[in-house]
C-alpha cells in the first residue's frame, strides 16, 4: 500500500488570485467553504510560495491599496499553512 502525499489546507482567496494571473498553480485536490487542499508534493508549489512571499512580505503596500488587505492576509496564511505542513512532515 502506497502512502498518499499530505494535503495542505490553504485559503482560497490567495489561490484564486494566483491562478487568475495565469501563474503555475497547484492542482486543487479538495474544496472546502473558504479553503482548498493542495498536494504537498505538487510541482507548482514553489511558485505559489514565491508569489505568497512577495505579497506577504511587502510586495503590496496596504496603506496605498487598502482594498488589498484581505489578499495580503490570505498570502500570509498561505505561507503559514505551507510552513506548518513542512514542519510536520520533516
């Protein structure tokens, strides 16, 4: 019996924005109300992390663009979920 790869639960807001910009996006394995689950071994995961890091760590100035606060918060939550999944699998 082969083990299935772990799934990471990430906010849908950031994933939808990432996908809307035609960036390489992980395949959604399961959909929930406000979150999607993606595979921890998805080849598009590094691109998602890079994009989330850019938005979460100063790439978007929420003082100048307050309407993007939710996107930045979602990017931070995405990074947190991915980091947490990597810590538990190590």
